[in-house]
């Protein structure tokens, strides 16, 4: 056991740099203040939402359902996140060269990787779960055992979604390792798995809650979630009527699933990991040197091509940064398909503040809001400097200006983002019959909003680079720059959608509200571009690998 904790400590020291609060040599500060501020901001947002949901539930005497709802939502989020994280965390990682040469059992190696995964998710889940627990602690009818029971729940909650997502990741890795194009196959099936999980959760919540739009709809939804996910129902029950048997059942379920998961992964880990390494490093085809042709490219497009190769060669990079785009395509399709049903729900709802005609007139604003959700949560450039690793010294030696290198990264990100976004915009405009000005504003917004986020992402990554990461997953998912961009993206997305709807309903209409938002983001892009030109080259040259 001492050996296990020694290895875990070493792994965490190298692999979870985001939680280090001591500054490194040569750094002016550790950046811990920014990290804690953003975590606190997300904590506050969840606290506000929890209070609102508790108010709606408590008027029916079911405030405890808040706990079940938050647990189910956090579990779904963890599964979706874990599916694409697990493949990069478990298989073909950089620490394999050390771990696989040590006299350690297979189960212990898998357990080490899972525990590292668990500790990160524990911190992540706490940001969502603790606010709801505090709200119910201060406002609900609690038992004397509520606090110790909540601590046990907080500790064990990440176990089931982590094991499930790791098993799905193992299946995806095992299947993709049989193909020459392992990376492409892994990305496709990872996206399919995440979409299926989201579709299943959406279908279950919509079918089990048959009273959406009625006053007690959230109560019935909470009851459905508590029945569907048994651990959530157990916690909700223990919060009002504690039973030691229920607590033992709760802990036993999680320990049992964790044990089974470790055993299953231990039996398949080495075989899948070996195949993944062979597929990753194997030569897929022979090249005749006499047929090689040298093509001259302009420096900017050569750099863009290089960035494209890196992007499409990193599965965790694609799945983490490209998921918002896929969500927009799915959301646009659902909006076209279900908008009529939404209007019927609005017409039959008792307390909905807007009429059917008003909702129909807000269709362009709704489409713009959906686009804002997708583009402001897509920040490809937030990891692009860090992913260079030690090769950044090669970039510095290239006979091209640093501004051109940074510009190429932004262009690559825009090339990835824009096609599906613009096509979906056009489909929405044709389907709903938007006017010419509304369509042009939607298209313009689809350019300036992602441009704002990509320029901001490159500035943040220049400020907080991670050049000594143990894995791509650490850079893409756990770095400080990614966390900052995710919180800023969520905040600006909320403000943007609120501004759109508020201005449209205030009398400016759809054209006025969309035009003001496009103008604001255009000015913001110009300010960030000026900032990048001013400090970009200096910060880039200060980075050391």
C-alpha cells in the first residue's frame, strides 16, 4: 500500500499541475488566485441555480429532490466528460514507460490511473454538488445525520460515472486499435458514444416527465431522476429519513462497481494498451523516395497545415474542443424538428410569460443564442501553445515572425469551427424564413464570436503555458488556461443570451438586439487583436520548454 501511495503522489505531482499553488522558479506568481477565483465563480453560479430550483421544489414540499436532480446532472456530465478523457488517461500514456517496467501488478496500475482520474473528478464534482448540499443544509428540513451522509455521498459519487466512462473508453480503444487510422476511428466512436449518452438522457427526461410546462413539472422530473438513478434516490431519501441500511447499500454499490471495474480493466488493459501503441507507432504504408515531390507553400499555410495535423492527430483535443460544434449541429436539427412542439407547450403552459406569436418572432434570436452557446464554449487555441511542448524551440528558430505563428493557430481554429456553424446557420435561416438582414447578422455573429474566443484563448495560453505536461489530456483538460477559457466562455455566453433576449423584448426587435451583440463582439475582437500584437511576441519568446 505504501508503494501505491508513493506512485500516486509522484503521478499527481507531475500530472495535475493545475492544483499546484507554489510558483515555479522564474515565475512571478503561481496563478493559484485565478484558479481559485474561477472555481469560486462557478460555485456561486451553481449556488444561485440551486436556490432557484429549491424555491420551485419547496412550494410542493419536495425540496429534497434538489439533491437528486443535481446528482443526476453531475453524473451525466461526468460520464460525457469521462468517455473522451478515459482513452487518453488510461492507454498509451507517457508514464507507461516507467509503470510497465516496475514490479507492479496489473490491478495496481489500473487502480493508480483510476484513482488519479477519481481525484480530479472529485474536485470537479464538488463544484456542482457542494452548492446544492449547502442550500439544502441551510434551507431544508434536515436530519442530524445529513452532514456526515453528505460527506460520504460526495466521496463516493464520482465512482460509478468514472467506471462506466472508463469501460466505454476501453471498448472504443480496443476497437480503434485494430485499424490503421486509429486516431480517426477513436474520435468518431467517442463522439458517437457521447451523443448516444446525451440523447438517452434527453429522451428519458422528456418521456418520464410528462408534465413539462405545468407548475409541478420540476417535481415530477426530480422524482423520475430519483427513481431512474438509484444512488441519487437513496441520498434524497437519507436526507429526510436516515437509515443505516440505506447508507450501507449506497457504499456497497459504489465499492462493488469500483471493484468490478478495476478487475475488468485489469484483464484487458495490457492487451488494449499494446495494440494502441502498435497502431500509434506502426508504419501504415511504404513510401518510395523516388516518387516524393517537394511542394513549396507560403509560410502561413505551411503553419496552418502543421496545426491541422496536430489537431486531427490528438483525439482528446478534438473531442474536448469540438464537442460544442457538434452540439450546435444537433441543437439546430432539434430546433427545426421540435420548434412546433415547443410552441404548443408554450400555448398550453399556465405561467409562461411569452405568447406563441412572440416566440415565433424570436426564432432568429433563439438561433443566435444557440450559436452563441456553441461558439463561446469552443476554445481550441487555449491549448495550442502548451501542446507544442519542447518543440516550441523549433518554432522559435523558424525564419518567420512570431505574429505569423500565432495567426496560423487562430486561422486553423476558425477553419475547424466555421464550416459546420455556417452551414447550420443557413439551414436555420431557410427553415424558419429569416429576413436577409437577420441572416447576415447571424452569419456575422458566427464569425466574430468564435474569433473573439480564439484570440482570447491564445492570449490566455501565452500567459499560462504548460510545457512539461505528462499527457495531452493534462494540457487540454486540466490546464489553467483551459479552465479560464471555460469559465469566461460560460459567463460571456450567459451574458450574451440574456442581452439578446432582453434587448429583443425591450422593443429593439431581433435585428436591433443581434446587431448590438455583433457590434460589441466586433469591437472586443479588435481590442484583443491589438493586445495580441502588443504582447504576443514577447510572451511567446519568454516561454521555455
